[in-house]
C-alpha cells in the first residue's frame, strides 16, 4: 500500500453536509460506539506541521532525553461506524531523528543504535483497533526497527474534530506506548560509576497526531 508523503500538497475539501462533532457522550457502564463519529469515516494523513512522533528515555538515571522523527509518511483510515475497521500505517525516516543535540543525534543514527545507513525506515502497521472507553481506542500493530518486528499496543485518545478557517477538516489523537528497546536490537549501553545504566531499557513512544482528511479523488 502506497503511503501519503508528508510533502504531499493538500487540496481544500468540498463542502460537507455533516454537522461539526462535539465530544462524544458518556457511554455509561458499556463501551458504546458514538454514531456521530460516522462523519469522520474516510482517509486521513498526518499533518507534520502540527504533529509530533517522538520518544523519551531516561538518561544517566536522573534525566530524560526527548526526541522526535522529523520526516515520515502516513496513511490512516478511520471508520467511525465500525472502529475495528480502522487502520494506520506510518513510515519514519530513521536518519531524521532529532533530540536537539547534533552529536547525540549522530550517535543515535549510527551503528550503536538505529543504524540508519542499513535500516533507513522505521515502520508501524496496525493489525487491530478496539474501542475501550469513552474517546479511547486501543490499536495493536507491528513495529519494525532495525529490521526486527514485534507487536505493540498503542492507546489513543480522541481529542476532537474541527474545520479550520481554510476549510480543511482536522481530527486529533494522542497516543503512547512503552517498549523495551533491547527487543528491537537496541542493546548498546554504558555503565555508570554508581552501577546503573547510562540509557534506560524502557523507551516511551509518543504520538501527538493532527490529521487532515484526504480529499476524494476527482
């Protein structure tokens, strides 16, 4: 499946007849599908100018290093009538990692960590989506880093929907998951004099997503 490039040009969508969505109503004790979300069904792409696909990891036991991938491609489909039919594909340019420190970034893309020369892409492909609470979706998918693929579970919170002043339809989701980096071959580390590890094995992935509806062909 071809991915939409982050550099793709956006076209203003045709006027729609659906009313703007408000926050879904509480479902009580059961997790119920909100029928108003049916208006969101369709293809979407991540807007990189208003999104962040990043990570955080404990460093030297007392500080946290945060970074993000600046270049990526995405293809999203949201089914507001049947969330289980929703799906997502994201492909990151490994060499686009940015932590704000040039020397550290060079180390991350080198052979000790991501090895961008050999593995230029990091990918996530969803395999299942489940509504688990009001505005909360659980997305299971395959995460591939350094050519190694493992399943991960991503909890996504629906933030809201809006039509911006330029006529583009936007939807927001925030997601997070925590992985053990050594499962993907990211085993490099150094020991501190106090006995701890320089870099934590636990890596938190963060998806702050603002997506724009993809105009229909024609």
